[in-house]
C-alpha cells in the first residue's frame, strides 16, 4: 500500500509512527481510486473514511499537519516529506492531493460536478458486476509499446481473485494498427531482463485478436496460482 509506505518513510511525523504500528490505517477504508495527470509526478488517491472527518482533526493536528480551507474544503498540509496534502471532500471521503507544483483540488471539484464520464461508467459497471475484481486499471494514449509496432490507443487491465488460491488477469489493448499482427508480436515477445519464473508466466499469457470489434482489440488472459505471485513481488 503506497500510503502506508509513505507514512512510514516520513519519519518526522507522529502520524507516520502510528501508521507504522497500525499498517491498515484504521481511519481509512480499503478501497482506493487513483489517477494521474500528465504534468504531476505523484498520483491522486481518493479513499473512503471509516471515521467521521470531524474526528480526525486531533489526529492530523497532533501529527503536525496544518489545517487550511481551500476552495471550500478542509485541507491538511504536511510539514515533512509526506508527498500529499489531505483534502476532506465530504464526511465519507478523503483525497490525497499531490504536493507537487501545479497539483490542486480543481480536478476533484470538476469531476464531482460533472456527469459520469464513459471511463467512470465503465469502471463502476466492472466493479459492480463482478465482486471478485480486486484491481482495475485504465490508461489512454497513444502509448508506445516496446513489443509491438503499433501504438496503443487504450489499455485496460483487471485482476480477479475468484478463489483462495487463484488470481486471473485480463488485459485489453486497443492498437492503432492491425490487431492480428499486434497479437502475433505480443506472443513472440521475450523478457530477458526477468527471471525464468516470470518469463514462464509472461509466456503463458494467451493473446487473442478481436479485429471485428470497434475499435479492434487484443485480449490477453492469464491464470496465476497464489504461490506464483512471489515471482512478481520479489523481482530484483
């Protein structure tokens, strides 16, 4: 969890010390929505609150965060190396806004006021229809892919945990080019920089071209046993 790691690394904060003792950050819900902006180094993270926002004043204040009101929202500013400002969006939601130059609350305010976007609808439908999904990622391009000649217009990734010993990964790529050729190039790729176990898992991904879809897509699927995850987590 990136937030837990950041809390622990910010050794100058009393809040980070309490987080190190309580890694699940008991005032935060487990769900996370993260997004990036092109000019911002760190990600925006939105998470649900498990305690009323008014009960967090003492916690944040005693940790050295400074309370301000920005654009009508209560914002807690860090005094140390913690790379986010904490903005209370409402009594149930907190946003971690990057402390990077140029980052601010406006993207969150605009998103709250806007009607649901196609991406928002897509993510909500995916998460709502399949309780086994643990992670959904979406990115739009065009993006360079080192293993294909075609640029990738959009990529979607989903990770399911259907049972105690199995994970299922699904990736959907929308190439700016021939889907069949893209699938062939993905099947032929090598990963010499990875260890043999990871190379075997990468080689097991089944890429299927779907050229008749609009837009054309390449769909990759992989089933991962839980004891195989360590080969990804413990990469050098």
